[in-house]
C-alpha cells in the first residue's frame, strides 16, 4: 500500500538528569513500505538511562551492524543509538593483550630484580619479598574494583593478571624457602584454585584463559605420569577423573555468569573449547588405567560428539559457525576419526575399543550427556550437527557383530561419510542452513583417499584428481552464487 507506514516503539524507563522521577522515553522505528527502509528517532535527549542494563547496551551494540546492513535502520539512526546507549567494550583481544603484556613485563622485571640479589637475602627478607608484591597487587585490585563500571577493561585485566602472577610467585617462593614437599603439578593445581576467583571478580578474560590452560596442563601431566593421584596425602583419595570436571566448572561464575547471559569473546571461546576438549580427552585416557589405551578411541569420539552437540540457546544457534569453536573442534575431530576408520586396521581397533569402554562409568556418563544433548539439538532443529555426530554411533552398532576383519566397518564408514556429505548439502537446498561446502569437501576427500588406494595407473589417478579438483572449485562457485540469490530461512548448526 503506497505511502503506508508501520511503526513500533521501544519503551525505556529513564531518569531525569536532575534526579527526578522515572519518565517514559524510547526509540521509535518506522517502516516505509515503499522503500522497505526503517527510520528511527530517539526521544527525550535530556534524560539519562537508568534501567537499561549494561547487558542490554551490549546487545543493542551487537545488533546495530546487522540492522544497518540489512537496511532496517540507516547509518545515521545507528550512530544516534550508539551515542545514546553507549556500551562498554567487552574487553576484546586488543585490550586483553595490552593488559596482559603490561602485567607480564612488570612481573618479569620484578622477578629479574629479586633474582639478582636473592642469595644475599636472609629468610625473613625473602618471605617479605614473596608476600609483599601479593599484598600490593591486592591493593591495586581493590582500587580497580572500587571504580565500579568506570574501570576500563585493560585496568581489570592488568590488576587480575598481576595478582595472579604474584600469587604464583609467592607460593613457589614459600615452598622453596621452607622446602615444602610436593611436585610441580601440586603447585599448578593450587595456583589455579587460588586465582580463579580473580577471573570472576575482575571479569578478566586473561586470567580465565590462564586458568583453563593451567587445569588442562595439570590434567595431562597427571594422566601422562599414570599417577592419577595427588602427591598431597590430604586429597590423594580423589583422582583426575573427578577433579577435571570440577575444575572446569570453576569457570561458570564468569561464563555464563550469575545471570546466565555472559558469553566469552570469540578468542576466549576458542581457548575454552580447545582446553576443555584436550582435558576431557585426557580424562577419557584415564577412564581406567589398565584399559585406558584400549578404550580410548571410542571414548574420544563420544567426547567429540558431546562437544559438537553442546547445548545452545537461540542466540547462540544464530551466531556464525566460527563463533562456535566447540562445533568446529568437535566436528573436525569426528570427521577426522571417521576418515581414519575408513581403513581396515583402524576400523577394527575402533570397534574393539567399544567392548573395553562399555564397562566404564565414564563411558555411560558420556553416552547419557551425548544422548541428552542430541535430543535437545533435534528439538531445536540443529540437523547439521546431528548428522555429523551420528558417525560416533557406528562403532556401537557394529560392536555386536564382532567382525574378524575391519573391512565391513571401514566400508560402512565410507558410506556414512558419503551420506553425511549428501545430507549437509541437501539441508541447504531444502531451505535449512546446512553446510554445503563441508559436504563437498567430505566427498572430495573421500574420493581422493579411495583413489590413492586404488590399483590403477598413475595417469588415471592424476586425471581423476584433476576432475575432482575442478568439480570442487565449480561446486564452491555454485554455492557462492546460490547464497547470493537465495535467502536461507533455516536454523544454523
């Protein structure tokens, strides 16, 4: 209808600059049906916001680029909203690096100065030098916290990281002064436990990343030594299979936080997903010391499937794939294992590992978590991740057959990968946002592997490789054109 306008209004409760009672204010947006363009006007510029939280500011700041790109609002409208509802940066990579580098330089300098004269100091002076920087760093952290929301991200990162380094140095020096018993893994464990609250209180991504790396290193070291026990008698009764999940849960007060809405930055998500995956693989290797190696292959697949199917809310599902590293890492691990299982010996070993894994409690826990996550993913319509995760079930289905040869399972995995590729491609053409390029890559790699094993001449292999490579490039060009002219209304993986 020509000239018709539709409008909606965002109502906010604001407080007058003079401290008066809350009054209505907001941002009105109107759609011109002739042009399809939204316009926006912000009312009551003399008021400041009181009820719109920092979280809402950030949400609005994240949505504005997409709204502007899709023509929902104009560039001028977006700038007006940014100026009125300014959001404090999350403390992205640049600010985290600034704070981390500054803190590391200060810490390194202090260590170098103290080490130069260390042998000349009596025990009391050494103890004071160990605890003095820790006390000073706590004062700095208190000053930063007292600034509240006005404290810049780099201030919080620097204060948290300096205090983390001071705490680690104090523990190491005290252990050296008094010749306390223990091994280096004990120090890493205590360091992580003592300093993780700094990540919560100061909202420090650098400390959170250091914590995740620390607990992963500790877990791997415990499993590599096959001790699986602490050297400290007080907690020697608990092994790494229980401790790593508990330590990993220590990051929950920061991500997703008390309100269950805080998401880490993309770089932090990658560290979180990678360290969690490595740590859980170490736990899988330690599931039972005497059969750990024999059961590891299938437990590793279940771990990857659980990570791939990690539950997401609607906002998380709508994010781009590269903003979901758990999906990327879990999916790549499953696909890589499946390709390896297309060969006879690895396929036979994978099916055998099912028999060793099933009696283990950790295996049943993984099965329960994976089944629950798969049910939720199916309810949310995440068909792409369900399709990839299904390759982890194939060894369990083949285990009762107890094949003497691995060829049936290897062939089954080749067919399963082909079916997975077809489904990923088909989802995109059926109006759901699948992973057509990944499907094309799976088919290409599968053909290359089979041709590499084929008993044909080198000339035939070369010609096939040329055809497959040309077809893959043409398919990608077709997908690019298809996405430009077709709007996919499906649900992302």
